[in-house]
C-alpha cells in the first residue's frame, strides 16, 4: 500500500534550499563566523564534487554529440541544410545572450573577490585558439585544461564518424562511449542528490557575507535570460520563417503550440519529442521522412535557448568580479555556448553542469553555479520551450528550402484547436 505522497522534484528541492539558505544568511548574518565553520566546508565539498564530474562529462557527452552530427551528414541535402540552420541559429542565439548581458548588466553592483586577478590585456585570439590544440592529451586532463579536452573530444568523435567501412569496429566504439556516457550521467545523478545541501550552505554563506545585492543580481540575471529568449522567439525565429521558409510566423506558432506547452510544463525536449514530431508532420506540413530523420538528433543538438543561456552566466560572473572580456574572449564564449548546448541533453541538472564548465573554461570561480541551481526551474521552463520551438523552425525551414513543405497543410490551421 502506497502512501500517495508525491516526491518533491530536484528543481523544487534546490529552490527551497536556496530560499532557506538565503534566509539563514540574512537573519543570522552577524554570527556568520560561527555557523560558517560548517556551511563553508560543506559548500566547498559540493563545488569539488561538481568539478570532479566536469572532464569526464565533457569527454563523453561531446563525443556522443559529434556522433549525432556526423549521422546527419548521411542525410545529404536534408541533413546538410538543417546543419546550416543549426550553426547559424546557434551562433546568433549565443550572440543575443551576450548583447543582452551587456545591456542589462545583471552582475553590476556586486563586488566579489576572484582571488587571482584576471586580465584580457594583450591576449591574442589567434594565440588563444592555437593553445586550444593539445600537445599532450594526458597533460590536458591532468591540468584541467577544459578547452583542450573539448578539442580532443571533437577529434575523437569525428574519427569515429569516419569509420564507415569498419562498421563493426565503429559500432563497438560507439557502444563503449554510450556506456561511458551512461556511467558518468549516473555519477552526476549521485552528485545532484547532494545538491540541495550544497546550495543551502553556499547560499547561506553568500547572503551572510554580501546580503541583498546578490538576490537583486539573481533577479536581473533571470530577467536577462527571459529577454534573450523573447528576442529569439519574437524576432529571430519569425525572420527565419518569413524570409527563408516564406511562411507566416504566427501560423507556425499556432501549428506547433501543443508541443511548446508540453515542453514548458515538462522541461524535457526528449519527453516532448513524440508530440513535436506529430505537430511537425500533421500540423506544420513537414514530410514524415524529414521529421523522422531530423527530430531525434535535433532534440539533442539544436538548442538555441542553451546557446543564449551559457554566455549570460559567463558575463554575469565576469561583471561581479570586475572582468572585462575582449572580442577574442567573447568569440570563444559564443563557440563554447554552441558546443555545450550540444552536450547538455540527457544530463540531469544539465544546465547547471554546463554552467560549471563555462565558468571553468573562462577561468572564473564556480561561485554562481549554486545560485543558478537554486533558480534553474525558472530558467528551464522557457528554455525547453524555446529549444523545442527551434527544432520545429529548423525542420519547417529545411523542408521549405528543399521544396518539400506541404504549404496547404501548414496554412490549414485557423486557430488554436487540437
């Protein structure tokens, strides 16, 4: 006999932990030296657990993502057209996140000490890119050089994809990395069990030492996310639909709104996938074979919201530490946003983990990661809806460019009826 009680989800637990920790730090701010002897080491343990999973998560998730992209190449014109859309839309979305971060400046007014001073003066973009190439892979892992590990992972994924004539060998290697990815995801799940405790302690510490300005900064960061998402869905996607696909943007949203609503409520592109495919075929007029080929990899790789989300975290943190990024660093942030968006799917607390990777990649402390964890549910709902919407925009655009879109079906819906 079951007691009928519904288990509280991780996102809700993290939100509760963040609020409780902030309240503790606020109310007992004057005695932080006493209770901080407990919260500080516990919070540091959680940060170390996050860092423990970063490199293996990058290694396995990126290889899996590149394998999916490589599979799209086999689709010739359909896959190639969609990949052009994915690359362009992802780059513009990441740029959108950067632009709004500098306009709203969510980290302004919060002064944190980064310890070692960070400067971009005299840094060359070309020199930085050259140093991305590892000359000693073992050293890249040992020295926690995330960018070099990313590049090596990309090469491994591409090498696996070229083993076309060695299908049995390729399948065996792919299975190995699939098993490895499953294992690291399980490790991340275990780490995330401790996340509420870590978030509670870290939020208590930060409000106990800084106070209300941190909460104000979080609110501004959340606003930055929402404004960036709105820009993509209200301006950027309609421009693609209107001038490239040559369809009415509002009609497209009416066609696929059931998938948008389900994505918003479930926060899962994968759970929404069957409905996304149904709406794309039956309401948006995309050919069945195109949807069947594109929708599954798109749900993993094509994440415009994540591309916008990740740069916002980096610039939010940089503003708090008084760091000014140059053009070269911003270009790297855009590229990292695209790469990490492709690796975020299927990882519990994926956005939280990718935020940690972004911080480490740009030489920033992980201080804001627990803050993000506390409010991530509020980010994840519109984030997932936008990601799913981007998948449908990409499929409609691909079908339209190739002349395969059933425009009669696309225009048949006159209102929001199921």
